[in-house]
């Protein structure tokens, strides 16, 4: 809808901020299992260029798992099977559900705060 006002143009997501009972331990977990550097350790994590989906869901969605989880991270991976094998070997809790769709393969894991995380391997 054009209301005559120019929208602010953004070039990407510059950060993702969320609450944790133990932010230091959770930041270390994400660094160890996903290679996302902690802000306190120097330059912020830089992600590879690629698609990013920005999509609000209905408030009563069950897709995220727990009802009190108000967001879900989706990480692009180049090899879903290898990522899952590495995470499983490191003791990360892995959901046994999988989806293979025309726009990619999906699996889910959980961080120590019980946040459900989606892993997405886009089609090659």
C-alpha cells in the first residue's frame, strides 16, 4: 500500500537480541555449535550472503514448539545431514522431524534454553 511516505530501506538484519537466564553460557553454546562469535570476543559474526525470510506467524502457532517461545531462528546450512551429525555428536538435542520441500530441507534442534532452532538447506 502506497501512503505517500517512503519506507526506510534496510540492507539486512544487523543483530538479533533475546533474553536468556544465562546469556554468557548461551552465547558460548551458539559459538561452539554454530560458529557465531560472541560480541565480547571481538568483531561480530558475519554471515554469508543469501536469502533471509522475515515472516510473522500467528500468535497461537505451534510451529515454534513451546507457546512461550515468541521467535524461532532459522539458520541456512550447506549440508543438513553433516550439520545434524556434528550437532548430535556434540550432544545437542535434535528433533526427529524432517521436511523435504521444493524450497529446501528442514530439521530442528534446541538450544540450552529450550529454544527451537530451524536448520534449512536451500535447494542446490
